[in-house]
């Protein structure tokens, strides 16, 4: 069904606003999902502060080119949705999780991160960055490890002298 020119202008304005307000954006290809699955995805994304919008590829390309971002827009095949949010990693991380859950039905085609347009590989790498809580735990473990080994070595020396 054709969209009127006024509706396209309204959608384009909403796309530009969403792109400008978000820290990161993921181009999502979805196909073969049921209405209940899409509703579940939208609900989950909304609870995490991530927006989800389906739009025409030509309007998305126009919004991006008028935004003057660095990089080249990746090939956008099939149905296109945008996942965007103020958190720089959460949109990519959540879509990546759904990519595992709905194999063959949803996948990352690329995205935008810190004003740069990235391909699918780069966005997947961003999606696999651990959460801040996990990174802090790894950092504490890294700092604690040499101290722990030193204590074990001192304990071995003390046992060997007894």
C-alpha cells in the first residue's frame, strides 16, 4: 500500500529525531516472525529503554544521508527495522540476543555508533561487549589475582619451613 507524501514527511521527521536522540542505532532485518513474537520483542526493548521502528528503506537512507554521518550505509536487504536508544550498547546487545533466539528470522545488518555508520560485523562486536557490572568484576579479579598468588606463595614457603 502506498504511503501519502504527508505521511512520508511525518515518518522522515520521526526518523531524523530518533537518529539524532540516540547514542546508537541498529539496522535489523526481520522476516517470518509472528505478531506475538514481534510484540514480545517490542515490549522487551521498550522495558530496556530501546525504541523499535519499522520504516521504508528509502526513508531511512534519506534520514541518514541528511544527517551527514561518517561511513557508508550497508546493504539493507529485506524488511528493515531500527532499534535505537540512549544507551550505546543496549540496542545491539538486545537484538543480538534475539538473533540467537530466533535463528534465521532476525539479524543485525549494521548500525550507527557514535556518529559513524558501521557494518554488521562491527555492530556484532559492539553487541558482545560485556555489561559494566561484568567488566568491573573482571577488573577486580585482574587486580586481585597477583595478590592472591603472592599470598599462596608465602603460604607455601611457610609450610615448607615447618
